[in-house]
C-alpha cells in the first residue's frame, strides 16, 4: 500500500480485512453513543453545541442576536432565524435550551410534504380498527379495558413536536421548526392560528370527551412520555420558545412575519468560526485547522459554503492525517450553489 493510501479504511481491493478496527471514534457531532447513557437525554446537546463547548465560553453572540432572542422570550413570540446553511440557526435553539435549563429541544424537520397535522398529532385509526376487530373475534367486544375500548383511544394518539410543545407546563419548552422554507405554500399560513392562540383541538377526543373518565385521555408525547389531555384540547400555560429557521430560499407571508421576531444571521467571521471549531473539536484542532478556516472564509465571499463542511474537513484531515490534506479539504468543502 502506498504512503498516500495508508489512512484508507475501505481499499476497494475486493478482499475482506480487519481495517475497520483502525477506524477512530466518530466526530462529536456524529456520535450517537450518548443516547445510551442513563440520564443523558438524546445526546443532541453535544452534537449541536459541541463536546468541548466549555472551551468556547469566551465567545458571546452579537448584540443584535442577543436582543432578538430576548425579545422573543419577553414577547412570547416565535423567533424566525434566516441565514446561509451552517450559520448556526438550529444551534441557537439548543443554546437557549441548554443555558436556561429548558430540557431537550423538540425538533420538527420540515419537508415539502409537511402539514400542520404532522406537527400537532397523529391518530392511528387503522391500528385501533385492527385491535377492535381482534377483540371482537376473541369475544371481548368493546368492554372497558379491552383493545379498542373508548377509554383506551389515547393509546392510538401521539402528539407531534408542536403539539408536545403546547402542553401545559410551568416553564416553556423549546421547539425548533427547522427549514420552514422547504414547506409547501400553505404551511406558513396554517401555523398562524396555533402560534397565535397557543392551543389546538384533537377532534377524535373532543367527540367522546363525555364518555372518557373525567373527560381525560392518556396520549403519548413526541418525547415518548404519557400525558393526560382533558376535553380533547391542548392549551399551553407557558408559550414555548419557538425557533423557525430558513435558508432564505423563499419569502413568507406578511401575517406570519408580523407574528415573529426576525433575526438574520450574517456570514461568520474568523473568530466565530474558530470558536465553532473549538467547541466541537477542541483547542488543538482549532489551531491546526486555522489555515483551513482562513481559506474557508476567502472562498465564502464568492461561494455558498456551510460551516459543517469546514468541521468535516478539519476533523478528517486531523484524524486521518492524509498526505493530500489540502486536496481532501477542497473535496469536502465544495460550493453548494454550483450549477448541477
């Protein structure tokens, strides 16, 4: 094997080998092992904020960024954050949740097919019908305590991220509605009433509320926790801290804009990128990758790049130490706006 290929794990030689044993630990933002540790949550804090975030504590958000975040907190309004990919829009939600002790961030990742119902709740009518049929075949009918019984309807309902965020609590949850600009044309308008009123109905429960014990049904949250919903309505007490992110690929309707606090994240400077790298990879990696940060900034003046690409390049060129360091970095940091 040549010197230039010593770092390769997969060699394309068509013969089995034990090279996987040389694979180093994953980069911190792709390490999912913390999910298994007791009491560690879902591991999203380390992946989003960085396993070495204590080393970046000298960095502070800009004045405008702090003011808009606090305005949203004071006014109980959603925060609409726009900026280029990798600018730190999603990380902002995790940073607020971490600093204020608001628990795990509820995340609703938007795609072109996303609808308001997806964020509120899902009712599995087919599963309930199957359980009713199985109970009938077993001679149980719809008696209390049997599958498909009225009081067990909550077993077929799971709240989405938005629905979970609106559950009544003394402190707000943090909800990240990520890449809203990927949605179809209707979703931004569909969100208006729910975000304005802080409540929504579950018709499947409303219709039978008088037949439920105390009008309550036990449903599952997006966190996987069982909670009781009364009279088929979910009403927040503390309005959640809602972060809507957008890459700026489309404009939003005026009614949504006037209900949000708008923050635009500009292109990060050298200090902010170095802090970003330091938080994820530590001081030594930030120093070793200083030249890559400089090249990244120079290219980003005329090319659309994401900070995630920079992290990938610094980690791989440090962990694998390939001889063709600069060439590999350029392959990993490819412009996102190039013609297809």
